[in-house]
């Protein structure tokens, strides 16, 4: 029986002897290369890639039939019922039509209410109205102007050159 134990011990020792080992100097070189290669790669990519420019949409945006700002200082249950539906009015003041546009309102901390339009473009000089209650968040909640003031608007659209362009506007909430 002792010969079986000796054989496994001898086999284990042989495996350990065959495994690769790094000297402290080689380990230092290996760690330096592990840090240097990604850094050099990122720098090279940054230097070789062409510059990127964000196209800007030319637009005018305003709200219509929304409560005044003093309404939002009242407690929720004391706010009056609205007789009209609030609207967001968007006017394309640029020379190009917008297609495949996405309008986001009240983007705060990554979440926003949004509406996608892919069917009808907004042509130059054209004005389009969107009911604020049609804007939906990722969780499926609809925007309610009675409880939420309109804070900001972001518009993303495709131009005829297939480039994307953006427009941002902040509304006064105080």
C-alpha cells in the first residue's frame, strides 16, 4: 500500500515541477505589459479615428395649454382639474426635413418620457403639435401635466444626409 501513496506523491511532485513559474523580474515585466498595451491601444485609436461632430437641429419649441408655475407649488390633491390637454409645439426652422425623430421630455437621471415618430417627417417651416399625455416613460407611465411641470425637451432626428442631429431646450420651472 505504501507504494500507491508514494506513486501519487511522486506524480504530484512531478506536476508541480512541470508547471511554469515566473521570477519576480518576469512578473514585473508581465504586469507592465498588461498595463501598457491597453493604454497604447486606446491612444492609437484616439489618434487614428477621425473627429466626430454633433449636428444641431434648428428648431423652436414651446408649450401650449399648460398650467402656470404657481400650480405646481400646491399640494397634489389641491391642484385643479385641467380643462385642456397640454401640448408641446415643435417647429422646424432649419433647411432640411426631419425624419425618424424621437422627442424626449423631462429627462432626469437617465429616464424620460418620449415619443417616436417615424411616419411623417417635419418639413422645413412646418409646425407639429404633440399632446403631452402621449409621451410615455420606459415603465409605461404617461406624462401628466397636472403633476409634472415641463422641464426640458430633447429632439433627435435624421437629416436627408442620413446624419443624426439633436436639439435641447430647458424650460423655466421656478
